C-alpha cells in the first residue's frame, strides 16, 4: 500500500467508521516526497490565517509577510488603499523577482528598489524609469498578482490556489462561534505565549 505503483502514488481512503480505520503508513511522517506533496496539494491549496484586520486598519498601511515560512515560503503583501479596500498581493516584483516591500509601514505607492518599478496599493503597475515608449508595455503581466483574501469577522485568510471555498472553511466556525463579538476583541501581547513544538506537521 505504501509503495509507488505505475508511476503514481497510492490512494488511501479514510473509513468514516472509527472501528475500521487504520493509521497512516510510517513514511508519511518522514519521507521528503510526501512532505513535498503536502506542500503542493495541502498547504498551498488551503486557506491560511494571515492576521487580524487591526494590523492594516488605516489607508496606506502595508504589511509584508511570508506565507507558511519554512514550508510554502511565499512572499505576500497586505495593503489598504486610499479607498479603504484591503488587498493581498504577491510581494515579488514582476521584473526581476526582487522583494517589493521589506517592512511594515505606510506608503502611497509601492516601489521596487532594484529597478524602480512603481505599483499602486492594489498592485497595478504605474511606471518604470527609462521604459517610456516600449511597445506592448506595460501589460497585465506587469501588475503584482492579486491573491484571494477573505475575512471571517476581523480575521483575514488567504490561499494561493484554493481547492475549496472559503465558506466551506468558516461555516462550522460560524455555527459554533458566530455568537461571539469577535470584532471587539483586541490582542493582548502581555498574555500571549508562543510554543515551539518540534514535531511532524501530520501529528
């Protein structure tokens, strides 16, 4: 069951009846090939928590972050534009792949420091030095790609290539926790704790 057959990985079925269920094969927890599959098919295709909307409350705020650092490692950027709209963008310049925004702060435009490309806070390409009059430039490919951004109360989520709708994710949470006034909650750093657990994600 755990061996690769005919060039394809085996398919496992999860039995809904716990009395007939069995544990996953041991290689799931240690084989790098399965980890790569999980990165591609689970983490990059599922909704991930970003932050709460208080971090980007005011027009002009920008917040760079890395999606699942150490796993997916996708550089992304939250922005709130002058129309008070939130955006999640690729934080990689469409010219030479340089990081566009390196620190949290405020900005009227986004500017790549490598060749000076400028982008609006919604990711639209604005200008680039010494490229005036170039045929076919700019094109849609010069804009910073938009990444899906959804909110549940004040909590923001994104996915690179979602395999299921955001509503599917939050419906059970809303059913159980929808009565809470989550918009009124505030993060308290003094009572926050971080724990580093050296364990396989599948555990």
